[in-house]
C-alpha cells in the first residue's frame, strides 16, 4: 500500500449493516455510514439536532472545554437561516479577484520558500503556515497576525496524546476575547468589526454570539485545511504523473480538488443529538443519545462512487459530502476550495517531483474503527521544474 493511501475502515460495516458504534467520553455515538442514509439524517434537523448543549455534536465532544455555542454551526432552523444569511456573503469573498490574487501570491511565496530548502516537514512548515496566512485574508486582518496562530501549533483544542486540552483551548478563547474588545474600542474592516456592527432580526449580536462565530472560524478550518494540504502533498509525491497532468490539462483542476477532498475527507464525522426515540439503518437509537454523520465513510460508498478507493482526478460524478450536507454545509468551503485550486495550480507549475523522507501517520481511534486522517509529520524534499 502506498504511503499516501487512506484506507476505508468502514466498508464492511457500511455494506453489512449501514452503521457503526463508538464510545466518546461515556456519550456513545451511532455512526451513519452510507451516503443515502447520511443525507436523510442531515435533512431531518427536528429529529437529529445541532442546537444541543454546546460542544456535544463535535466528536470528540467538547462539552468539557467550552460553553460558547458555535454559530451558525450549533443552531437549528429557523434561527440558523438568519445567522447564515448574515455571515455567508463574508465567507464568499474568496471568489473576489483581489482576494484570489493575494491568496495566489501567498501560496506562490510559500512554495518558493520550501523549494529553497533541502527538506521540509510539511505539517508544521508548509500546511500550518499556508492555512494560517490564508486565514488573515478570510478575517481581513494584517498578514503578520498569522505568526501568532502558527505559534499555537496544528491543533487548537488538542495537545500531543490528549483527545482534548482545555488549557490549550483557553489560549484561543482568550485571544478571541481580546480581539473582540479591540474591535469594540477601535472598529475596522475585519470580521470581528462586521459582526459587532451587524443585526439579526433587528437585534445586534451579543458578544457571546460574536465569539461563537469566531471560534467556529478558527477551529473549523484549521485541522481540516492542514489535513487536505498535507495529504495532497503526500499523494503528489507518489503520483508525479498527476502533477504533469494538471500542468497539461489545467481545466480539470476544479474536479481534481473535489476528488482529493472526497478521498481524503479531512473531517471524519460530525454528530447530531437525537430528540426522540427513532431508528437509523433499522437500528434503534434513543432520545438524547448521539448519531454521527460519517462523511469519510459516505464518500467511499460504492453504491454512489465508481472505484471509490481510487483517486480519479477528473471524476465527473462526484456528489461527495466532505463539506457537509444540507443547511449545515461548511461555511468555509469557498475559502478551502480556493486554497486547494491555487495550490494545485502552483504545484503543477513549479514542482517536478516530491520525495517522502520520513512520516508518521495520524490515526483516529473510533470505537471499532481505526482511520488514518492524515499525518502527525511528513518530511519531504521538493524538486522544482
């Protein structure tokens, strides 16, 4: 098996029964594994709730490390629609020409930086830096602020060997509180200031609501972008012909981005809280237990995807759910897609080959399943064209 491969640990359970089971801090989870069943549950927000105790729909659960509700992520309709309508235009800014031009320059610069080095640890020295620098654009704040975020390391809520780390999470919460105070005292053109000046249904957002949007913005797009970028580098190291193809056929770049995101599924799953006794996949689930929408499993469903365990760069039919599904589809998807589109274009133009020197896989323990989600570290040598 290639070093860049991400096996599908869910296939047997998905085919035989449609669900899996795992425990998470004594709060068990029934995992919905097939694409059709997952979509059905995602649509049914009345039975499978996002607006539960803050942190509970995340797996691993964050109820012990935060009590701020992430918005609009942990809000159900009809309120969800109002919050989403407020923030969505801001998160579509990556489509603007100036935004794209600046992001292109950032990604060109970091590729040039790593080309000048003998070897590079991709997670810390490439993916984290790329993600943090790009986030300054999304928040519309000075580029230099990215150095603070880089100093936090790759995980906002976790430290080495810990599922959750409340002390580390408090670094983020305290930082956001400070920046909200600064924006109150000296408003600007940044996301904090936009939220503080905004109204939903005629009411100004509370400080706690602003904080909820900002926590989501920081936490939701960190590990996921880092995983997507790092896994892509590993893939191209073992498939240099794919870089050549992207250089020769730039029109397939958009489809290649969707296919890499489908295959890597940077976020394995997301939970919902059950509001009444019901069934999923003919399996009984009780009120106030949790299910998860297992994006990573659904994205390998052979009933939907031909050759699901292969990366087909120009895959034409690709209804993946790596960015979620239904009203809670990922708010940062436009930003993430733009990063990946520009990254693939830049790598195809500048990189001839990538050699893997050393690596350690990041394996998630999910009850009966073990899933490779990416790498704890990946050292490579880049060779330019």
